[in-house]
């Protein structure tokens, strides 16, 4: 997923948001822990989100992403859907935008 970030002074950045497929944590000797890589290129360092299964690690990633993006406006940025002047919704419409 991509978003455009713009500041009032005209500076802009393209954010690339990537959520990996969950994988077993190589540091867990029992193999019960999974991790999902969350990347927000342009603002945050990549990080792994851990869970007791693949579904848990993946579902925990979504609210962490939304919480991380919620802090961007405090830095003076506004997030937009790519190539538009439509401000990105706080929930990002990760599963599609509704028709108006």
C-alpha cells in the first residue's frame, strides 16, 4: 500500500507500507511463536510483530500500523491517498474504500 505524505512547507514523501506473510520465529526453539514484518518505508524502522500463531501475529500488526500512522500528523505531515487530495482515513480502509 502506498500513501503520500505532505507538509505545509511543500515537502512530500511517498510511504510504502508492507506487511509480510507471517513466519515462524527462528529464535523460538519450540516453534510456537510467529512473527510478521511491518515496514513503513519513509517514516519508521521495520519491526516484527509477534504472536502465538500466524493469525495472531498478522492481526496484531494492523492496529500497530494504525497507531504508528496516527503519530505522523503530530510531526506536521498529512497523509493522502496516492495521486489525490483525499486525506487518508485513520483506519486506512485497509480492506477497500466504500463508494460515495
